[in-house]
């Protein structure tokens, strides 16, 4: 239900247009395929994925000897799921250690919803019975530390912080030591989202990595990149840059509720080969959902 509600905008635009198309054409022909292709492109599914999907659809329509457009939506869903899952080397699931501390690093540019996502994820993990601690590693942006503290208070988790302008690696060191000594299950670390200077970003993230790994071998266990779904193709550009700067293990696609172009999930998967682990479907504490391909695709056509 959450998925369905969160995808309302995409459904209202994309799905209803597909339904109109089906009603308009009745029989499957080249004109129908061409218009469908346009709709998919408008939904930000991405050129390559659209081409792949269109090939699969044409093949399936021929194989089944479908003449009627009725029921084509379920064929589209089926093929979308197949295409998405074919590219899926890694799982969508968050890697939480069975024993000991799990460290999750969050990266992403300002405004994409990183702080909100950290808050929501803390809430989610707490509900699953985990103890959570936050590290205020964005010491650069004015107000970032306070904003994280607000979420910490709201969710009821401790925030390890220093003053604005301090060394993020020092904050991480403090945070990892505190988390270990208190036997916390999951430490979630915020970082500054500066993409303007890629070398600085890379150096800062490497330094943070080193500090964390020295204290917890194998950590950080996840490096999650927050991307704003409403920025469309720009999100892909950001993702490429972060992928070059660090080992991103998963993507959180925020504000999926705020866009009619929900096809961006598929473009990200196919272009970047990084699993989308969560999607943000609203501003509230429980508006973060693990990404599930079938729920997503069938949510579009339900
Ligand atoms: P940050 O600068 O990346 O830390 O971004 P914030 O966490 O401050 O979020 C920026 C704005 O986006 C805030 O107004 C959030 O409430 C909003 N936001 C974050 N995630 C979502 C989401 O999934 N859906 C919607 N509709 N808004 C969101």
C-alpha cells in the first residue's frame, strides 16, 4: 500500500497514459509500440532500458500471438521486472552484521534528503530491535549538525557530534569508539555532500574510510548514496561522480512520491549496476521502504 500511495504521481501520469493508449489502439501495431516507447521515455526509464523493454515486448507479443492490446500492461510489468532483476548482481537488502557493530556511511549532495533518510532509517532499525547511533559527519554545511540532532531527538537515538568546521574524520573516530564501547548495533554516519571539488570529496571520504576501518575491520559495511528522484537524469550524473569517488554499495532514492517520472529507478539500476536499497516515499518517519522490484512495478500498474 505504501508503495502504491508513494507512486501515485507516476501512476497518474504514466500508467493512466498507458491505459489511454491501450483504449485508443485496441490492436497491437507499430504505432502503438511507438507511442508506448515515448511514454516510457517521458517517465525517465532511460533510453537503453526502454530499447531493451521494447525488444522484449515485441518478442513476447509475437510469441503469444497477441493481437489485442488488452492485457498488455501485465506483459509490460512482467518484462520490466525481468529486465530489472537480470541486472541484479547484488541484493537489495541492507547488510547488517550478525554480531558486532555495523557501520553505514551516507553520501550525497545537499538537499537530496540525506538527513531525513538517516532519520527514517534509524527509526526503521530501532523498530527492528537494533540499537542505533548517529555520527554528525557533515561539519561543513551550516545547520547540518543541528538538523541531524533534531532527527536524533525525534527518533530517540544518540548523535555524536563536534563543532561546525571540525574534522569529519575526528567525529567518525569519536563515534566509532563510542558505538563500540556501548555495544551499539548500527552506527549511521552523515558526511558532507560536496561534489564541486571531486578531489577533496575523494580525499575526505578516503580519510573517513580509513579511520572507520582501523577501528572496525571490514567497515564501513554499507556506503549508501542518497539521490533525489525528482532531479531525474541529474541524479544519474551525481551517481556517476560519487561512484568514482568511493565504493557505493547501495542507493536510496528519495522523493519518489514527488515525481511523475518514477521510471528513474530502472534507469539507475541499468546504468550504474548499484542496487537501489531503499526508496523515500514521503517526509515522515515511516516513509522509507526497502526497494522491492515487484512491488514497485506492480504498484505502477495496480
Ligand atoms: P539533505 O540536505 O540531503 O540532508 O536533505 P534533507 O534531509 O534536509 O531534505 C531536504 C527536503 O526534502 C526536506 O524538506 C525533506 O523533508 C524532503 N524530503 C526528504 N526525503 C523525502 C521524500 O522521500 N519525500 C518527500 N516528499 N520529501 C522528502
